[in-house]
């Protein structure tokens, strides 16, 4: 095991990694911007290094500064968390060039699975179900129209290097194709520096179901059950639960087998997530792979008893994962994660930076809070709006929902607006309670 690692991130995920490391006897180094100097992760770490001013481009995205901080402090490895440099192949290579272990997959895996068109072709080749799509990239409007005419509308235009819904456009009418095609390429180029796109047949009213995977250097590859992430806004997840209320045992096993097949196909190591679309007939299709730990990993931990961050550290240190002998996994109980964002749901989820004047977290059986906040903390406008994750577990889905409602009412964050009121409305919604949430849940079930 490592003696010391550097955590190249901020906020709740930085604190989550540091806590796992401390339990393993590993010292941690925090890197921080001037904006984050007084945050909890910086105080919690064994050492802390300032790497620049508030803008992420001048701090958390400066690869050379982070590498230098690791070298100066003697850190043997870097955990990137999620976001920032977590899926940056160039950063993973730079770590290797400086004899620093990147706690994640190889640069080659990041590249091959990060390019969605390449990932889709790889999955097709190894027999993982995929949505009917274009044969590679689509370089012209005319080629896009030919594909759409062949498979039928609606179709989905997707940025090859995309993520978070950027560079993605639905087209239901042939008259809109040219406008949406150009808009998708323009947005993709601005967001990723790569404006290439491909097309897929649009699966109507799908559910977003993903499989957590782990793989080590000893041939162990496991699927840690599934998570349902269907409640989204503009392709950004807001609430996740595990297991999915839509899956029966047969589909769960088949999806797990497909996920492990995908891992083998790219010789993957460390933690990752295979994301699928599940249609109304119970068929599932590969969507993409995230080559990092996910925001929603705690719900999987709650139903499997596996500490995913610790397993990441063990795998990166060249040790076998400790959970392989428990595979195949079956879910124990039910868990729900509520993403608490500094946003105002009553005004189109507008960001709400500010100072926390009251911060009271819920407690009791089956309640877990992941947050870097404390009373007096300042929510910066420079970074992601996620300020806390409330995770609840129950023996049944009904108990988890009841526990979630109780915990949300106990959670007090004042000084800013948050998404807590939104989540209280979600878990009171009849469609959600019945387990009938699709990716259009907010548009179809939440009114205004």
C-alpha cells in the first residue's frame, strides 16, 4: 500500500478519498486554490499545497502544478476524484512519466472509452448490446440525414468527446436536423475542443441504469450491481437509487455479464461505470463508460458493503481487490442518494453561491451525509454547485423512501437556496413512489 497520496480535487469527493486513505493508514496531500484555502478538506489532509487562484483553469486543471506538488511532498500516487482531470489521458500519462501512480485506468483506456464513437464500436465488437447508430463519425448534414432516414426519427446527435449533455441534440422532425446538427457541433467544439459527432436512434422514454465495475491486476473483474439514475435535468443526474426498481433478476444478471464483458474487452483496471439505457420493453443498450469513480458511488456501497474508494487504492497499489470472492453480488436492501446542490429549484435551478449561516445534518440509522460544508463556509461561484450528498439505506425501497423524507426534513442549510425542497417533492411524487421514473421524469411528472 502507498505511504502517501495526493488528492487532485476539492469539495466532498476530496474529503471522501482522504477518509478512505486514513482508514488504510495512508497519508494525504490536499491541493487547493486560493478560493478553497479555508475549506474542510484542506484542514483534514496531512499536508496542503496551494496551486493557484480561484479559476479551475489556473489551479485544479494545471497538470504541471499538481505533479510538482506531488513530487515536492513525496506523494507516490494521485487520486483525481471525478471531474477536473479524472478522465484526462494526458494527465494519467504525465503521472507515469514522473513515476507517480495514477489511481485510475490506463491512459489508453481513458482515451478509447472517452471517445464515445470508439467506445460504441468496441462494445459492438465484443457483443455488448448497443443502440442502432451511425457507422463512425458523421461529418456532414447530408450523412446525418441519410442515417436518420434509414433508422427513422427521432434520432440523437451526440458529441464524440462529450459528457454532461453537452453537444447532444434530439431531432424529432427532419426539418430540424440541419439546425440541431450544426448546434451540436458548435457546442461540442466549444466544450471539448472537438466538434465531431455521431448519431444514434433515440430510445424513447428510457431509464438510465448503470453498472459499477472493479478490475485488478490479478484477473478479478466484478460487477457491483446496478444504480438507477433516471431522474435528471438536462442530462445531469439529480437523484440515484440502487438497485433499480425496473430490473428483475434475469435482466440484472444479463446487464452485469455485459458490463464485465466490456471491462475485459478494453483490459480495464480500477473502478469504472458502464452506463446503459433500458427501454420500456426491458431491453438494455450500452451508452457510455465513465473511467473514474462516480458521484453516486455511495448507493452501491450501501447495498453491497464494498468501500469502492479503498478498493481503488488497493488496485492502484498493485494489490488484489478484497471483494472479488463475494461475486456475483446481489443487492442487500435499498439505497437512495439525493444530490444537494446550491441551486434554486423555484427559479430554474439558478446557482446560489453564498455563505452558510446554518448547517445541521440529519442522522439516525441508515443515514449518510457526504459534504465538505460547515457553518460559515462559503459556496464559491467558480465550481460545481454540489455541496452535499444525502444517502439513505432501508431494508426495503419503501423504508428507504420514508427514511429519505425524514432525513431531508432534518437537513438544514441556510444562507443559500438548495435543492432539498425539490427532492421532497420528488419522493412524494406518485410515479417515483411506484418506481416509474424515466429520464423525462421532471418534464412529465413535476409540473412547473
